[in-house]
C-alpha cells in the first residue's frame, strides 16, 4: 500500500508532522504496511519529531532518539532506545539478544495486536519521553564485564604485543571483538576468528573499521 497524499494529510492531523521520506519508505512496505501506518500514528500522536534514520521511521525529542519502527519476517516492532529504563508493567518489552543493553522492543504480529495494546503502547511512549527529558542514561557494561574467550585470552598471553594493542583500542572496539569471538559455539571457530582479526587489532582497527 503506497501512502499517498490522503494518508500524509491524515498523519499531519495528529500532533507530530509526517516526514515525506518516511512516507516514501513505508509506501514500499508490503508485509507490514497497515501495521506500520498504525504504529506511525501512535508515534506521531506523541508529538515527537519524525525522521528517517537507518532506513527506519525514527522519533526523537530535540535530537534524542526515543523510538523507531522496524519490521522482520515474523513480527514488526517499536524499538525503544532506552527501553531498559522503562518500568514495563505489562511485561511486553523484549530484549533482542543478551548483548543488547539499552534498547527494548514491543513486538506485534497483526493490526489487531496493535489495536489491543494501543493504550499501553501510548503510555510506554509517554514514559520514554519522560525518561529522555530526565537525562537518565543506561548504565552499560564495562569491557571487564564481557566474556573473555579462553582462545583469545591464551593468544594474548602468548603475544604481549597483541595484548598491548588490544588494551589500546577504544572500549567500543574491544567489546565488539569480545562479542564476535564469544559468539562462536565451537572452540576451533573462536580460535580461527582470533587469528583472523589479530592483524586488525595490531593496526588499531575495530571489527567493522
């Protein structure tokens, strides 16, 4: 369903103003077209600014990102950027993976599902705005709190130069490598990843640099 001028005017009738770039992207959506439109109305009703970020409809307050709409094969969702700080009285917030520290999803599988949770979702958005206004931040794990795979630890023990280069990386880059190494189920795979990326660490590069 392509969102035309009629739908855009409908979006403009609520508190927030519809962004034409979001309308264009949502107009190409096939799987979750109706659901995206419903979620978009809920977000715009909050008065947040609508922008297109990372190819998704994203809603912010004075530049602080509050929530975005995204879709997957089996569900679509609202992703609250500081969802870990929300109270979640309905128990509907989902942590995508154990490594996601701040963001939380509210998932939907149908338009009826969104309608059923409309009031609750509106309350979560209101709370998320209050959290952003308060300046509260999610306390993220330090590098020392991440799992250090034995294969990487042994490699660092055997190679002081690599150990020094790893310690010189930014915390974000260190976390990225630790997550990548620990994500392999087999020891041989973990060891292979360590060997593959050791040269990058020595050059001061992150996993995605």
